[in-house]
C-alpha cells in the first residue's frame, strides 16, 4: 500500500503541513506511522478523510463537530446518518 509523506498529503489536499499536524493533534486524523527521524507516513485513505473534513469546515462545522463526524459514531453508522445527525444538532443549537 502506498504511503505518503506529510508534504505529499499537503500538496494533494491543498492544506498546509501545519494544518495536518493540528488535525492530527485534535484527533481528526489517525496517528500516522513514523519512520526513522520521526517522519510521518500516511495511508492514502487520509486524503478521503481530509476531503470530508474540508467539506465540514466549509459547511461551518467547528473542530468539535468535525471530531464528532469522524470519530463520534460507531463504524457501522453510514456517513449519511452522521451528516444528518450533525445537521440536526447544528440547527437545534445543541
């Protein structure tokens, strides 16, 4: 499986490396594998996750809401139900 450096993930996603490190520190991204020298190596699936996070950010979601979206549900809950729950929570103000 292909692994990407943080620079390559940044280039492909259009985000800065500092944003990727911040997302990682906030629990929005899985902890990448580290190689010698502490260099991060990400699975290519992180690019899909970043697209979801960018969509959520453009929709006005907070970091806490983005965390709920990507880590606050059982893995068997489909993405559509996650978005629906988040939208209901945002419109109800709770």
